């Protein structure tokens, strides 16, 4: 459901808007849907992995980084 919300607003999140503004929009619109009712969840390891995967998918999609591009852990900047 949250992935669908992200895809509906994809042009907004991948546009030329300021990066900080896009980050705030993702936090506001996408994470509110993704984590709706999270305080009542029993979070298993597999669920946590899915949430982390979704989060990384959102950020990489917003930065227009392909999932095949290799990023080192200490990278401070995404490639352009």
C-alpha cells in the first residue's frame, strides 16, 4: 500500500524539487501510510527486513539510483 502511494506521487518525489523538501514529503506521505498502526504490530525479523528494504527502495528511487548500482557503506554522496 505504501509502495503504491509512493508510485502515485512518483513525479513529485523524483522531480527537481529541493532534496530536503522531497525527504520531508516522503516522511510525511509515504511513511505515514507504511507505518499506520505500527504500534500494535508484532515485528518479526522478516518484517523488519521488509520495512528496511522498502525504506531503501524509496530513498534510492527518489535519488534515481538503480538497484544495480553499487554503493559503499561509507559513501556520503550518491552518484549523479
